[in-house]
C-alpha cells in the first residue's frame, strides 16, 4: 500500500503593502488612454468610457472603481500643489 504524500504547510498570505499610485503620460497612446500603475501592476485607463484595461483586456468592475478612484485622487493631489 502506498503512503500519501506529506502535506506541506502553506505560507501565510500577506496583504499587498499600500503603495503610492504612479501615473505617466506615454506618447503614442490615444489621449483618452492614460497609463497608470496601481499596486505595482500597469493598467490603461480610458477616461472617455471610464474603463480600465490590463494588457488591453477589460478588468472587473469592482476593481475598476478602485483603480479609477486612486487615479483621480492622485491627479487631485498633483493639481492642487
């Protein structure tokens, strides 16, 4: 009879550290698309349609709202200073 493989303890998952969002303007993109880095992941925000894309694939709505709000907060802070 074969013994089952021993279970390996799972490493405790840590929450992603809060980081400041980064925004850059790249030449060659349509003016409605804005590249935006949120939690070290690159996204493109379509400001005309209020949609967020990762590698030109639309992401889920709940995450879109978080990313767009972070983008707007970042721009508010940079404009106000």
